[in-house]
């Protein structure tokens, strides 16, 4: 039996079409609730700073209008993806992957990608609200789709290292290498973990994954240690493990961010200081509307507010799992699994930073933070899950056999 077969639960009464529709509705409802909460909290976190920065001509409503526009575009992408047939998704997997690789390469070109603090991760687009496209967010979905399409055609992933495993591993390694060159270490860790987990779920042998890790991880570690553009990674780890010296400004800044986030959560108490009344967002906590939005939720809405956020994520993942139980083709199974893993890992990485369980990584909270690229990509991913939920049982060679069936 493959790992995919071993991990596939079969529960009578939980995999019928009606149950899948109910689960998809719950998943969509939780996502919409998180997006709506995000619009409110981004406005609360950024309004004062926006008004101060644009004194004499700025408006505190600008963050609200900007993020509402991003949320509207994300919902349009979600609905568009949900309307597609899984067969169409499988056929679009390779073109979408190639596009993401091209964008990841172009963002490294001086004059094309926007350089911020020595890193090139964004394209500045001439759109209202100053939207910046981050190709690595699209690369996560492209990786999931192509791995799913590859496994649907070649379900014997564990047959051999060279002929079966390496082609699938290359799908993961290429975007991971380009993201590392951008010096976006947090996203590199997320994409690498996502890829390894997908390969494991798809039936790759543990020894093949271990060999791949032995061949690639030392190279990545050497790059981080040797490149001056990735020195911030060691600074942040140092700040997390122990207070750095005053001379190490980047590390001291990372430590202060964690201190302020922890302080905001502590000040909020049970019910918070009130929506809009938080003080840590007032030039104390950088990226309060993005990386540290959960700290603002905790300060203004308290433990009750943060619990609601976490419960919405729990509902999202629980309902997504119930959709997964009813999928009867490998392509859909891997796509839904990949989207759920992406959301779960990104949520956990953001929460762990906010509660001082991990060093600062720069990973936004899914559907809640202000990052437009993350919101668009994750909403598109939810649309893919909804598309699979509309067609969970298909007998189609392009979509592969039922999960758990041995390849013939």
C-alpha cells in the first residue's frame, strides 16, 4: 500500500455528494468570515498611520478602500476557479507552473523586480492602491497543481528514485531555488515543506525524501550562511534564541517586533481594549496590518477575538478535510490536500511568530492580513477546492485513479 492509501480514511456516510456540498459551504463560509474580519482589522491597524503619512491630503479611509478592492478581486478569482472543471484545471497545471517560474525569474532582474532591503520579491503594478504582485504566492498553487497533474498520470511515485521520484521532486526544487535567490527565506521554508509533504502524501518513499533532503538542504544552508543578503535570517534566529547585542540593529529590530506583538496580546486580555482603540499599531509595531495582524486582533478584541479567528481556521480545515474524504480521483485529492496544507502551515507560522514560539518570518495570516498577493493566491486555492467539490467522483484518465488504488 502507498502512503496515500495508508492515509486515506474511509468513513461511511461522510463522503456522499450532499455531505460534500455541506462541507464546501462551511469551508466557503469560514473563508468569507475571515476575509470580512480582515477588511475590518486592516482598516483598524492602518488608518491612523495612513492619515499621519498623508497629512494634508491623505485619508484614513485609504487602507479600507484599498483592502476592500483586493478582497473583491480575490473573491472574483475564487468564483472563477470554482466554476472550472477539474479536467480543465489539470490541463492548465503546466502552463500555470511555467508562468510562475517565469515570474519568479523575472522578479530577480534589476529594474524589473522591486528591491526592498536587498530582496527582490515583488513587481509593482500600475493599479489603484499600489498593488504589488509577489510571484512566490502564485508559485505555491502552481506547485500543487502540477504535482497533482503529474501524480494523476504517474501514480507510481515510489517505484524508483530516478525515473519516478526525481521528476516530481524537480517540480518542487525549481521554484524553491528561485525563491531562495530572492532571499525570501520564510516562503522558501514554507514551499519546501509543502512540496515534501505533497510528495509524501502522493506515495513517495521516505528514504527517497530523506536522500533528497541530504542533497539539497546543505546547499540551501550554505547559501544562507554565505550570502550577505540573507544575514537577516541569522539575525532573526539570534533575536529569537536570546537578546542580541545593541550593535546588531536588524536582530534588535526583530526582537522588538516580537516584544511588541507579545505586549499587544497581553494588553488585550479577555475582551480587548475595543475595536480601533489599540495603541501598539501607532508606529510601535511595524507591519501591524500584515505580519502582526493577529497581535492587533488580540489587543483590540482580546482573547475572545483571537479565539474566534482560530476557530474559523479550525472550521475551514475541518470542512476541507470532509471534502477531501469524498474525492475519488488522485488529481483532486492532491489539489485539496495541497491547498489545506498551505493554509494550515501559513496560519501556524504567522501565529507562532505572534505568540513568540518562532522567529520573525514575514508570513501573512491567511485571508486576514493585508497582503494582496497572498489573499489572491489563497482565495484562488479555495476556488480550486470548491471546483473539486463540485466534481468529486470522475472516471477520467487525466485525473488518475481513485486514491488508494494501486497503479496498474
